[in-house]
């Protein structure tokens, strides 16, 4: 009889638990020690080596969720991104990155890579020809993000993976917006999967963390860089993240459902100029998203009609919180130009298609009727103010 692979909910609940051998508790105990024995032990443990009991077991859960051989947790999403990149890039190397990226990743590349002698190219678009044109003889990594932040563009993971493999290049993806619930890039051949675990994995706006999942060989290379850069995570936060992951599937599925309903509602509203959500049939990447995603995610962006003040709209919201970050159980909204992409120049934002009026909406688990009512009342107020101003 073939051993059945556990489902996602079972993985979230049980894989990567630390066994409580002393008291037989139902949940993982926390091992907070920063000093472990080194004589007569199988593993020499040290927090900066990412191998305390809680760190090690949480890595196994993340690997199981992404369908890879190994996983690691980091002190932040950017610690995960920077460590993974620098594990495979040295002076004289080149990296290809898709043009639509999280602002923090873009800023890391723009501000730091030239100092390190690392060359880079941002693609002109997201088609195969765009990536092929950017590849050079010294290219070592191709890096993508799908769906992207904040415009929800979708990149063909299989195409990128095959292109990377045929050129002997390591492929990496920021899988934060999708989460392991909605897509598993390893199934399409992507080598290294990165998450800001602050977002959907944490899910409650109270954890700062990052995660990487990959093959054992790739993870070994990442670990050698990680232990030198020191981006490890405290074991209390590791324990909190393991606890939060138990409800990952339940949370994300509700957020998927709400986001699709709200995207359709916004699309049909005459005072909304554009809606960006890969689950809409009008989205240019809908067919591609449907082919590689199990769910379309809880993130969307939209632009109000030109005559409406987006900043005033945010101030009128009562339930939906104008707030930094995303993917908590509570709905939040923000202006990317003021937050996630503030480090980019106006020209760089324009190149990515990010306007001052764009609003990024992280849909939570609340009742969708309450979320719609909040959007509706805020719209009514800014419409009224707009009419009064024009008079």
C-alpha cells in the first residue's frame, strides 16, 4: 500500500512539531536556550546556525508545505531574500530580475549589488523573450515574484524554470503573495522559494520572519551564507510562527474567497478606474494564473476614478485599516507610493506602472458584506466631497 501524502491542513497541524517527550503536551515546547552542549551530542546546536530544536522543526514544516527537501526560517523576509541571493552571487556574477518586484527587493539590488560587483538586469516584460534577452554569459540567478506586489502581475513559473535549467541558472521566486496554499513553485521546477513569513505564514500582524524552501543541496549553500550573515530568528518567534501556520489553509481560503468577491464588486463600481486581481477574467494574466494557482490569493489593488482623492478615501474607512504590511486576518489597505515602494524613485515607480492613486488592499477574513459596506460608505463620502468641490 502506497503511503499517502498528508494534506495541507494536516501538514500545517502536525508536520514539524517538536515532540514534548517530558510532559507529553499537545503542542510544541519552546527551547529558548542560546547555549547547548557540544560533547557527546549528535548535533551541535547554536541559534545562529539555524538548528535549535524549534528552528529545525519549523524548517521541516515549511519544506513540507512547499514540497521541497529542506526549509529554513529567518529574522525577516528581506533577511531570507538577501541571504538566498548572496548565497549564489559573487563579484563578477549577473542576475536577471523581473521588472515588477517588491520595493525592498528592488532597493536591495539597486543600492547594494553594484558595491559588491554584482551585475543585474531588470526585464522589460514578463514574456520568455524578455528573460532570454536579459540572460548573459555570467548570469547565475533568475529571480521572479508572482503574483507581484502591488499590481498582481503573473509570471509563467514553468517557462522561467525551464529557461533557467537550460542555461545552468538557479531560479528563485518570492512566493509571499500566493502562499503555499495557492501555489507551490517547486512543482513547476523553480529551485528556491522565498517568503516573507511576516505575511500569510504569520497571518496575525504580530510576527516578523522570513522563510526559504529548496533542495537539500541548495539549502546547504544558503546555510553557509546564512550563518555568516546572522539573520536568524528568536525561538519564541519561531514558536509563534509554528502556531500560526496551523491555521494557514483555513485563513488563506477565506481570504481568497473574500478577495474574489470584493474584486468583482470593485470592478463593477463606476467610481473605480481599474482593479488588479488575477482571479478576474478581465485580468490579462487570468488564464496563466488559473493554470498555476489553486486559489487567486487575498491581495488586490485598485485605482479610484481620477476625480476622487485616494488619500481622503483612506481616511474615511472605518473597518478596513490603512496600515503597513499585509496578509493579516484583518483587512488592511495602503498607498504603495507611500509605503512598500516609497524607496523607489518616481521614475522607477512609473516604469513599474505604480501610480500615486494606486491602493493595495489586503483582504482579511471578515464577513464580505461588512467589507463592502465599509468601501461603499467611504466612496460615498469622497464622491460627495468631490461634487461639493467642483461646485
